[in-house]
């Protein structure tokens, strides 16, 4: 199992630092779907004791990133095609409402966030950095939620955001050809948002999310052999 090094430059609780580092490792595809995370092994690699490790893993389980199986251990979540479909449906519902609200509540701030994220995506494409592209992609979609003016909606999205980000990094990054379609779809969304064309934007958003789900399902089937 890859060794996970802990960076404690920013003051925070030890368990929070462990949680952040393991989450980053999952979301950035350093740890594989379904990979076992034995508490002693991970704790030793990170230089922490079992208590903060357990606290971190419990919170990661609440975020849907790990599964704790009694008497067997802790594992990185391993999504099935059905999981992907359910996540896509829930994500589409939440993002669609966030698009409508952000257009009504804070269009300028939301548009600035979308454009900044898209610029980061373009820079990542030029550098051939698939993981950086995936991170910028995550920020792009979060821009709708961040400016929607509804904390409950944003909180609901947070419940799946890390899983969606992990799927994007694990299953999209190895398929760089998907970036061409993804990049053009994001550019079109910005254009429609700037013009206040909610329905046209929502149509592209729906195609975008459902197409991504199809890519993820196929990748999972290929992994399963």
C-alpha cells in the first residue's frame, strides 16, 4: 500500500489532518477503489496513533469515501454501476436547482467562479495534468452551489461531492480524450449562464452529467473484468 505522508503545517486537530490527507489520497486516486486501509498500517505510515486514525476514518465513512466493515477492516469505497446511476441522478437534481438559484441570487459571483475554474481547466489541459483538470472540474460545478444562496441545498451536495470528485479522478483522468468533450461542454455552460439562458444551460448540464455517468459505468465494468 502506498505510504501516506502527513503535512501538519496548518494548525488543526490530528484527526482532522489525518482525515484530510486520506481524503486527498482517495480523491486524487492515490488509493484505489476497494483498497484496504488497516488502521495500524496507515497509522504507522502517517506517524499517528490508533485513536485519531479511527476518528478520521469514521468521518470519512460519513462522507461516503470509506466503508468500515466490523471485524474485517476499513476499505476505500468501491462504487457499483448502480451507485454511479444514483449519484448522477441526485447530483443532477441538486445542480439543476443550484443553477436556477445562482442565476437569480448571485449571477456575477457565480460566473466569475465558473470562468476561473474553466481557466484552470485550460491550464491543466495544456500541461497534460489530468488530476489538476479533475480538481478544476470539481471547482467549476461547486461554483453553482457556492452562490445558490441555499445552505441546505449546498449541504446536501456536500454529502456526495467527495464521491463525485473521486469518481472523476479515478475514472476520467486515465481517459484524457474525454477532456475534449468535457471542456467544450463547460465552455458552453459558461456562455449560457452569462446570457441568462437557464434552460439551455440545464440541457447541457444534464447531458454532461449523464455522459460522465456512462463513462464511469463502463470503466467500472472494465475494471471488474
